């Protein structure tokens, strides 16, 4: 079976490498390809360099065949026409998938041309996020229209959270059983091989995410004003300088680690007893899932997408911002309680988000549609 995967519009394997996510993004497909008869080809928005990064996968780098255009709109139009050319660049395709919603128009054009099943995956609801980000009304309308067209055009529309599923059910038109929930996956170490809680930091906490407004790191820093704890933040983004200034202003020790590869990050989680998040909204947050799967006590904001994946005071803690510091201080040195949270969190992720489990769900989905044709 041959699956064609369209990356997010404008994103290349080089972008994944620079952000540290290349290993993680390819791991699901590598797991599926090595354990089934499914072969993947990617359409990326890179150049020949992507062919060197793709490893065992075939890749069609957009800018190997197209010129760079200054206008994003003209590039969008260009991408529609390029979708018609892709058939001549690859062997016969059995199914089509998008890695995210943005750019789904290319996959839809390819589906119409080749009459193959299409699965559109969304890691988060683009239209919802655009509203929360207070994007221009035209952009919001474009995302609204893109979502509706993608739902109608796909054979299955995949979301990663129950709240996104509820939002789609309430706000969009589609045929019965079109929407499917498949959460994000975590590649866990065996529990007995996780770092012992006693050897983890007792004076440092971990946060992971892009240094952008959504992650609300300003609030995190302000809350720990005058605290003896150090905050280590993994991630990069446009707000780094301003966040450094905020840390200085509030006398908070913050270590901006920058971007790490997936393998590096998975080892980093095991150095910390507590992982924190102050995000104002999320999809199905990978960093929180990974921290739980690495045995951390996660103390995250009491928002809908977090309480979907956490049983408060059972396998994690939900904070209301003002109580974040007291929750951290009250647990970070209590090894017995930390170990109880750690085991419960690990088991929850293993049961719902393990790489093998999510891989098999995707394989079953692919097979169910290919067998019909």
C-alpha cells in the first residue's frame, strides 16, 4: 500500500529539523512503515535538501519543481496547479493524508484527480485558534471555509481531542461518522527504566513550548516572582528577548534552553519532578503528554483540553494560575506523592497514547478504506 502525505503548507523537513521536531514527526510513519506493508511518500515545501533528510522515505520537495514566489497568495494558487503534476512524479497511490489542515487544498485536488481516499488530520482546530489569536476577520473566514470544505471532501476528518470533536459537531456540516478522534502519541521508555524521582531536580521545574503568546510564559514568570525555584523552558520563538526582560524585572531565574531534538527532549523530561504549563488554550498538547509519559508530575492550566487528558489530583494537577506556585511548592519535595502521580500518569499515557497503539489505529483506518476499493 502506498500513502501520499502532504505536509503543512509552507513547511519543509528542514523546518522540522531546525525546530527539533524532525525525529518525532517521522517516528509515527517510520513505525507504521516498518511494521506493515504501507509505504509513505511526503510532499514537503522544501528543496533538494529535504531529499537528504527523509531517510527511508521518498519525498517530493515542492521547491525542486517550483519557483519561490514573494506573494503567499500566488504560492497558494501555484500549489493548486502543482497538485495536478504530482501524479507524474510518483508511483500509483492508494490513499492520501494531510499532516495538518493548512494546505489541505492540495490533497483535495489530488483526490479529485486520482479518486483515492483522503484522510485530513488536524492537530488542533485552525479556525478556533484563529479566533482565540484574534486574527483578521478575512483570515478567520478563510479557515472556517477551509475547514468546511476539507470535512466535506475527506473520507475521514481526524481530530486529536474531544473538545475539537465537539466543536466540529456543533459548528460544521458533515455526513454521519465522518469525524474520527485519534489523539497524539507518545514514545515512552519502559517505566522501570525511567529516572528515579530522588535523582530528579528538586529546585527546578520544566516548561516546554514555543515562545509565543499562546503559551503564556509571561504569566508563568510573574507567578514565580521571588521564588527560589529555577524555571527551565525548552523552545524558541519571537518573544524570547521580552521574556528575558520579564524574568529580570520579576527577579525570576529562567533558563531558556532553546529547541531540542525529540530524543534529547525525551531525556530532559526525566531530569524533572514537575512539568508546568500556563497555556491559555491547547489542542492535544504533546509536551504535557510526553511529560506524563516520562513520569513527571504535570501541573497545567485548568482549560478544557487539559482536563480531557488529566484526572485532577490523580495523575496530574490542574491549576487556576493563582494557585500554581503553591501546588508546585507543596509537591516538589514529597517523593512518596510524586511517585504515585508518576505511575498513574505513565499508565494513563501507555493506555491511551502509546506509539504502537496510535500506529495501529492509523493502519486499521488505512486498511478499512483500501479494502473497499
